[in-house]
C-alpha cells in the first residue's frame, strides 16, 4: 500500500478524503494536522498523523510518503501565506522527497481571477500554486471543482478541461475524484474542472486519462 499525505486533513473535505483512503486497498492515509489536539480524532480511527504547519518548514512531512493530496485552505484569512506559499512549500519538499504524485484541490475560476470579485486575491493565490505545481517536475493532477456543498454525493460528475458553465458539487464527490486520480495510470500531468453531472466518477476520470494518452 502507498502512503498518502493529506494536507488539510482536519478540514471538511480533508476528513472525507481520510475516510475514503482508510477504506482503500491501495492507499494508506497519513493525516497532516497543524495542532496536537487535532491528532486524537484520527488516531482513534487508526490513522497515522503528522504535525505540519504550511507556514513553516515541511521537510519532515514527506518522509516515507508516496503521494500527496493538498486539500488545505486558509478560509480566506491567509490566502498568500497558506493557499499560495504553503502549497508551494509542500510542493517543493514533495519534489525533494521524490513523491510520485501530487494531487491539488484547486477551484474553478483560477484562470480568470479578475472575474472573481471579492475572491480575486484567493483566485490569484490558487492560480500561482497551480502554476508552481505544473512547473515543479512532479507528476500531478489539478482538480478544479465548482462551489462546494455539504450534501451527500451522487457518485456522478461532469468533467472537462474547461467546463462552459458554473455550478456546484458535493464535497463527497470531490473527495472521491481526488482519491481516484491518485492511481499511477490516471490523469497524469492533467488539470480539469468538475461539477455535479451524469457520468460515474470512475468513468469520467478514465475518459480524461485516455484523452491524455492520445
């Protein structure tokens, strides 16, 4: 089994990712948390944790890590320090640690931050983090969902390099997509957008992987 570091494991989407990986036969979750008191909930589940602050040195967090999912966020409070520079910091140590794949939870709208209104600074930060990953030399997948909602997932999405609409998608379906693209043969060096849709997540991700191979 491969060890997968989840940055942002204590967040709403991060916790879903941890639970999915815990049930996986391929991957073992390693929950990265910022505070010691956040460890207990994961360790009670039998999930290994590691302390790591995206604003500080992260070299120790990638020891014995095969792959990374970046699902962290500042909630709009420290977009440059966390969403941008924190992501870049983890990308850099992942490269030094020879991580095999880095999966980035991004967001729709990063291609045109100037259209995001009050979220422009956040979109710029995410855009810079995505670009840093693309040029890092790491194998990567960048997943850009629409607005996240907490309703139950459907297991079905609409996926394309660029979707011609905006909309919503459940955190559950986003988490499922992030876990799916961890596989070595899936969506390598690829960026795509997702919304709720009609295609099974596995089929949608497989389709984009085939398109990349052609």
